[in-house]
C-alpha cells in the first residue's frame, strides 16, 4: 500500500487535528491519532470517531483542546471526564474524540478489567486488539503525519489479514471480547483471520463466558449488519464460539439421510437466507427474522416413511422460542421482538399460497395477520428461496409475483390490512345487554371471519345485519 507522508498530511490538514497537535505541543507531550480512524484512512472509509493517545495525561490534553476550541468558537466546550479510566471525551464539528494517556495493561484470569499503568506509545500499541487498529499518526508539529506502525498493520491491511500485535492466546485470554471483534472485522471488511489468530480463538473460546451478554450481542449485531453476514457466522461456528453464545442456531447444523432420502443443512440454508436479506435490506430486525425463521426445525424434525423428512409447525415452535432467545441474548423485548416473532410465525403462509390456489380468503387473512409488515414478510419469503434448481426457483418467483398482485388487488378492494371490524365489542354488549365474555367474543370473531372469508363486505351495514342474524342463531335478542 503505497501512501506517502504527504498524503497523510493532506488528510490531517483539518482544523481539528491541527488544534490537537498545537495543544499537545503546548503541554510538551507526544500525541497521536490512533486506531480505527487511521485504519479507515488507508481503507478510504470515512470516520468520525477519533481516538487520540498522549504520552502523558489524556485528560489534560482534552481539557486544553476544549479551551482552544472555546476561544475560537466564543463559548465553553464541554469535556466528559472518566477519571477511573483516565480518559476524556468531547464532541465537536461532527467528531466524537476520545483522549487517553498511553498505557500498558495486565489482566487477572477471571476478569476483563485490566490493571492499568502508564506506558510508552509502543506499549499502548501492543495492548490494542489487532495490528490494523494499532497504527498511529503523529500530531505534533515537528513530526506531523508520521506513521508509527511497529506491528506491520499496513502490511496486514494490504494482505487483508486480521492479526494481533502480540501473541494471540494472551490477547484473547486477557480480553475475550476481542475474539468476537476479530470475527466482526473479518465479516465487515472481508478479511481473513490469520491462522495463528484463528487457532487462538478456538483455544480460548470458553473465555467468552466471562463477557457480559450485552457486549457479546452488540458484536453479534454488528456481524449481522455486515455486507455478507454468513462470513461471520461461519467463523463463529468453526471457532466453536457459536455453540456457546447461540446454541439454538448451532442445532440447525447437519443433514441426515434415511432410506436414501436426505434433507438440506438448515444452518447453511439459514445463512443463505440471511445473505439474501442483506442484499435487500439494512434492517437489523428483518435480518434477525431471517436468522430465526427456521429455528424451530430441530424440535419438529420427524421421519415419515411416506413423506420423508418433515418439520410440521416449525414456524409456530420457532415463534415460541423467539422471546426466550431475545431474553437470554439481552435483545429488546419490545415491538422489535414482537415484529421478529410475527415474521417467524407467518413465514410459511405466503409459501402455502404459492403451493396452493391463491384464494381471496387466504390473501385477506394474510393481509389481516401481517398488517403493515406484509412487505417485509414477502421479502423474507422470497429470500427463503435457496434451491439450486433454477427451474424450481423460477417457478417460485413467478408464483410469488401472483401472490403480490393478489395482495395489491385485495388491499385496494377490501381494505383489510389492520382493519377493525365495523361493529365493536362495546356496541355488541350494549345492544344485547351482555357482560364481557364468550358470547361477545364469538360474535366479534364471526363478523371478522365473515369479512375475511368474503361472505360480507368490510362495511358497517353488512356487518351489522350479519351480527343480528348470528345473534339470532345464538338465541340473543337485542334490547
């Protein structure tokens, strides 16, 4: 990667970098831009999160930079100080800048919290997770734009390799979350993990159990949001991390054959569906729905001599598993979970419409049950087509076009998406002098079903008349 110091200086020729360098010179401390923003410069990626390391007090440097900014802007610039960690942070001009003093770290075996001491720049670089994140640009005037790369991070960037600055077993034993980060960077950047680094992840995989689930899930979500998430999941599986952090997904792995009849490996099928979704949507929760859509298959797998391998009702079993998985993985239990659970539950319905005759009644019910998530549901179902048979794929795509056309026609005609029956429970109770209970529920359901089945239009007069006839059958008399 042939980038000159002049090009680095041109990149650093911004008021924010010049001001940090001037403040460091005034304090007579060496100061460097380090980490992700340096890496992203060489990858031609924008970066607004800046890490600055001072061979001295990072907090003092942050406060001096804030003073200088305040003088230019004519107002106080707030600095957030974290004395326990020896760091400070300020936000200005679209940048979020974290200042820290150069340090070296040591760890106890049962904790991710390091014992921190002042250190040299190289000791600070050595403690960082990967060589590509350990490169630094000097910001002091005398050496402005000088690259300090003692662990050959630039070469690893060129070789597309994730590697640790020091012995990887020590790196991952000290801070096990870095195993997830290695896989996340490989997935995000399309890099390979160095063989020694990969082996160290596998050897230290059980250390991940000392890391909080929130932090593990945060890294997992970044893998899920990467351009081709299957890369990360395959690495998680091969290193043995997946079995520890997400055993339900691991349980999908493997294909069994009986009497010469096999089924697909549902783990790799799930990853193919996830990659298909990633080509169409950046929505994290739609991607989670892709991950979980077949999660109920291991529990429902059966061998039938006439039908072969079956997974009957795996969508309903999977739907019930979603809240438990979200709770354990510290994912939100709000509408995000409900959305994911709904898509897992409904993902077979459009498929069934494709395989059977597309009736108006079935389409109305699908629209009613999916509501505003119908488009995402159809996207998930189309992503679920992973057959290697091109004829079969073309047929499915053709049939889904028919379903989409029917959905549009029914929606325009009957307005059943998110509809509420034209006669509600309060009116039923008042008309027949009924308390809340089974009879009210039966009448409401009968009206809803009649509309969805096309027996009556979605209109008040028709619904009211139908209710009176149904009530008469139930020996109910209006007041």
